[in-house]
C-alpha cells in the first residue's frame, strides 16, 4: 500500500518501544471523554493523562450521539469509568454554520448532493453541552454515582472552561 508507506514506517518506529503490550483495556484513571475530532485537540494531554488512562470518544462536534452513549455505558459498567467529560471547543466547524449551510459546503466539496444527510450543526454550544451532559446523566444504564461534566475547550489558550 504505497499511499500509506510514510504512516507504516512511522508505525514501525512506534512499535520498536511499544509499552502497552498486554494492557487490559481498563480506563486506569477512571475517565471517559467525548470530544470533537478536531486535530487541535489532544484529549489525554489536555487533562494530564497518558495512554491507558481514559476512554476517548471522538466525532464531529464532540456530541453525545447514540454510538457515544453505547461506549459510555460500556465504559461505566465494564471498564471502570467513574467520570465523564463532554468537551466541545471554540472555533468548531460544526458550530460555524447552520445545518443547511454545512450541507451546502459538504455537497460542494464532495461534488454530490448532501441535503439528505444529517450533519449535526451546533447552534448554541453551551446549551448543546448542557443537553448532552443531561443525556448522559439520565441514561438508565449510567448510575447516579458517575460524575459527568461539560466543558468548552479553547483551541487558542488550551484551557477547559466548565459549562455544566
């Protein structure tokens, strides 16, 4: 796969001193985070953690989707997650335009109609974070003993700002 040679070479270098062999898959710091796929976000480092400490769930906008909820349920019931962070961020593409505007931009970039697809534009980030935190807190398979917090990460300062 010549198109991936650079990445495979980097992987071989990474594997030379790979330290997670035999890891049990438990969130050793008891943390799960739902955040955006934005490449400016380094989820573990921004909260002082290392690989193996947390479960990281990423998607456009950092939303608590149905799939994210399944992962959170697995985390709290089977993988020792005790605290959940819901983290959106400043200057997010998902919060930069309406649903219709995002569909038009995606359609233009793809050269295909995207009007049929739900993208999940975010109109009000703080209210969206609050709603997603509530969605996690009220899930019947996520116990009342699980701590859930909502934040907006500032991509220009590196600071997490509490919302909910």
